[in-house]
């Protein structure tokens, strides 16, 4: 393993692997990001996205491979958790983020006092390239754009909420304006206005951005390339998020065609083997007028037939030993009520009424009572309700297939779990895998009413796209709580807003 920082390539990984115990998270990852590119890293929860970002940042060492990072303007990293001392003030956090610029500023002053004009010019060039004169203005803009303008700089960090700390960390990284920005889920804890501000800020960034995100609108607006981490490997997609979706859809069509071609070839080979065994020659059956020829050539003909049958059987054996896997079926929720065909009330809870076929989106700020309302609806309704809470709890000692409670073929057909994962203990699953299991169990039943609390959490963007299509085709009643901007924009139906536990 070699970690190096040459001056030729800005950011690249070659054959990088990383394991935790027996679990290999990254397996021979190779890719590069060009100067000025904005790359979005996507994948399931637990697939290794954050690990990959920490390896790039130099916070974790790979087990094998080469990491090359070169950035004269510095590298800034934002993780999902902060490590700032709780007794430090907001101003101290800002000063720590701007430490390199402050050091350059001091160096300029010292060089000027020493009349070292060569060093003075070198440091001044670096300071100006980093936008040193605008650093404090960038702090103010970031604090305002991320909703922190009213927080006094003298406040200690321990007095801030988790969301405020996350936004402060993001503001500090952006204010430092390093050449390479490494951001892990930067839209977490941001409202829509702050997220839009961040998108605009990153689009204006003169350097390189590599960001892990599950926010599809953010990816669509910011990313110029998508890096998908799956099964320890990585695939690069150009054309931003829209190009990523297009290439994934095209790959799915190729898979479906390859499977259809494989099935057809198997059918033809079986048919050929069966029919050839009953023929004396290609296109010639034995008749009275060719009986003497048949008798005279019987040995040779039968040998030829047998040879062709053996060839067909061998071809069939190879096809069946190397099958094209069946593509997973599109996700589908099963319900009995089509919109407009029934008008009966499924549940009435205060001001909230849900009738058969209704589609209801509940939104509001954190702590408004959205999840509480959804849980109350699940408890009160007499309809067959499928309920997906934010936090799913399973017996950790049961296997995936035991928890699912259905046929293994039915679970694997959804594409949510491969066959080799069915005997895993639920306690060993990632948050995203547990979310997939809960979703699979929901798909297995028939429901008059679906109650979904943040259904897109911890799922990959491609799975979320599939989930949305399944919801579009669902005929029963639907109540959704979500912060997902893309899902909210696509949603068709009624909307209600909660504030302080009340419908407004």
C-alpha cells in the first residue's frame, strides 16, 4: 500500500481495498476525478460510501492500493459527525476551519516585516488563490444561507442542537473554500431553502467536489458524474444524475433482452435435441419410396443423428450451467381499492380522514408530530394496513428468510436480497438492508391502506426510483410522511401540514 501526493493528478484511486474484520467493504476500487469535476457517490446504506470518502480524505488507510490526491488549494472534509470540543465557541470553530488562511495571513505579515519579497509574493499568491480576503465574508454568507445567522459567535458548541452543529460544520468547510471539497451527506439537517443555497454554492465552486448524497434533486443539480458503490465495487456514470438514470435503465433493458435470448436459445436447443432424435436426416423422414436408401444408409444416418443430439445436449448443458439470471420483477404493491371505485372511510382521526383510494402527503418541520400521527392511524384503522415506520425492529437472531416468512423465490424475485443473503442474521444487516427487508415484507401482503414513514430513507437512488413507480401503480389508499424533495414533487394527491401536533 502506498499513499502519495504528487503534483500531476488531482484525485485518483487505483486498486484500493478496505476491510473491517472479515467484511470487505471496498474491493479493488479504481477511478479518478478530474479537476473541477463534481462527483456524486451513491449506493445503499452500508455499501462503503463513507468509508471511500474517508480513504480519499486520508482519515483511513486502505488495506491495499494507491490513493493519489494533489490540491495546492487544500482539501476540506465534512463527515456525518463532528469532532469539535463541546466547550469551544462558534467563533473558535470558525477560526479552526480558517486556520490555513490565518497562517498564510500571518506569514505574509512576517515576510513583509522581514522584507523577504520572494516569500511575500509566494504567500500572497497562495492567499489570493484561496480567496483569503473574502474568507470572513464567506463565513457570513454560509451562516446566513444555512440558517445560522442568528447564532452568536460566543455560544459554546455544547449548547447547539445536532442539526445546528452539522450546519455549522458545513458552513466552516465552505468558508475555508479548499480546492477539493469532500462532503458526506451535506444536505442532512438542511431545510429546502438551505439545500437550494448549498446547491448554488457548490455549482459555483471553482475546485473539485466529491459528495456522498441520497438527495436526488441535489445530485441532479450538483453532480456532473455519478460514482455508484455496490457490492464493494464501483461503476462510474457520466452525464450527471439524469445520465446515471438513463444508463441504469439501458442496462436493465440489456439484461432483460439477454435473459429472453438465453431462454429462447434453451428452448430451441431442447426442441432440436428432441426432434432430431426422431429424424433420419435433416428434412427427410423415412417413406416407402426411400426405404431401400434408408436401410442402406441407416448406420451412417443414425450416427450423424446421434452426433447432433450429443452436440445439442452439450450445448444445453453449457447454457444451463451458465444461465443469465432472471431480472428482478418490478416492485408492486398489492391493493384492492382502485381510486374512485370505493368511497368508504378507512380511518377518521381528528381532522384527518382517509377514504379508499385517497393519496395523502403529510409534511411539516421536525418534531411536528408526523410520525406520531402515522402510528396513530395505523393503530386506529380497521382496514388491512401496511405500515412502514422510520425505525424497523426485528429479532436480531432470526435469519432474513425466517423474518420474511415467505418463499425464498418470492423474496429473491423482488431483487431486494440475493440468494446468498437469505441465511444472514438480521442483527448483521445494515440499516439499509433492514429497510429493504421491511419493504419486501410490505410487498408480500395485500393492503387496503399503506402508511409509509420516510420510505426513501437509507435506500439507493435507483431503488427509490423503483419504489416511486410502485407507489404510482398502487390502487389502495396511501399516506406518506417524507422529507424527500423529489418524492414530494412527484406526489399526486392531497397534502396536509402539521405544526405542533395540529393540522394547519
